[in-house]
């Protein structure tokens, strides 16, 4: 594979395909300035879509979930992100996890783009039209993909400050989708195969903290995936395994202000991030973790 050029596209699957000496040779892209959240009014667990849901059917404390959701919104505000809200829809019990129904970003000309997801589970497919309509009304252009499965911002993650997409696949997203997604944004894509059903989306096991630093759960990736992560990020922070699975610690949100919004219950991860120089804001998302989601899952980036 030839070197990645500022406005080039391509799929990268192996460490030896990464032929850029430094991430700063990849075209820059401005960071998101806000977060869209979906109200938890209809949040519930009515079936088992991932291992975190097992044993939690009907176990949501709605009042507590509302308080936690509001605390997360406040944390976004403290981290200098504007927050917009979309109302949830009756019958869409997972819609609070609004990172999944679409993927947003900027095209090569700086125009805002929304790509609808193609969700694996029937009950989640109803969320996508509502999110797409919201972004259309906000001035985003919509570009669709034909690949059968794609779970939006849960599996496609922007490299902070660069026109580069990290693409998870294996549980909810087909690897072929990135051959369509990259050209939409004129961005190369680094594909990562996800190895554990507990970490079914990329955002549950990789947090791109800034352009040089990643927080990861190493057990979620195969040897090639780990090699890619280590070849691109200058600093890789390994999350303790029990906090990665028990607190979904890698499902954190890093912001341009240098703050990392981290699920509560991961003190060693918080310590590692603090030692690395980041301001850590811990938020209790325990009601949402019963469903397999936390901070990053509960927002969609706004540009």
C-alpha cells in the first residue's frame, strides 16, 4: 500500500500497511464541538442483545437513570461541549445510546455529513430515521451505505484532530462497510477486528483520548489490531481488565478541553489518565451499564 496522503482513502488491516511516519502527516480535521443526547424516557432492557444485559431484564431504575443521564449532560457542559437533545421514541428502548444509529463527521470540504446506520437488531432499526431527520434539520447532508450491517459511531471512531477513521467490525458491523465510508469522508480507515462479545462495539474497548494517546482493553483485539493501535498512537494506556468489563471504562469521552469523561467505578483507570496529565470527570452510568453502554454510547458528535 502506498503512503497515506492528506486527502487519500484506503483500508488498513495490518501494521505494515501503515506507512506514514507520524500521525501529523495525515490531513487535519477539526474536533467536534458538541454532543447530541437522547432522553432516557423509554430506556429499558426487554431482551438480551449482549452479555451485559443477561440477568437485567426489567431491572432499570428509571428515576436513577434520569439522574445519571442529567449528570452526564452536565459533565459534557463542564468539558466545554454544547449539548443538544433529541426526544426518545416509545418502543425504542435502546435509543438513549444514540452513538449507534448514525455516524457524523466532516467531508473534505468541511461540510457536515450524517451516514445512517444499518442496525443488526430489528428493535434498533427504528431509531435511525429519527436521528437522520434530526441531523437533516440541523443542516447535515445524508450519505447512505449499501453494506448490510453498520452500527454508526459505535464502531466508526474518528482519530482526534485527523481525517482518519478507526473501524471496528465482527459483531455488529461488516468490514466491507469501510470501503464505502472512507470515500464519503475522503479518509483512510484502519480496521480492527473485535474479539470479545462483551466488547461488541469499538467504542467499548478503545477511547481515542487525543491524537497521540489511546485508552484500550488489549484483550478485545487480535495481534494485528494491537499492532495497528501501537503503530499509530504514541502512547497506549491499557485499561485494567476488570474495569474494562465491569465499569466499561474504555467507553469514555475525551474532549478538546483535555477532559476525559469516565464511567465511575474505574479508579485505576482514572489514576492512569490523571498520571498521563488528563482531567478526569467521573460519572455514574451504572443503570446504563446494565444494558452494555456508558458515556460514549450515550452521545453522538456534533460538528
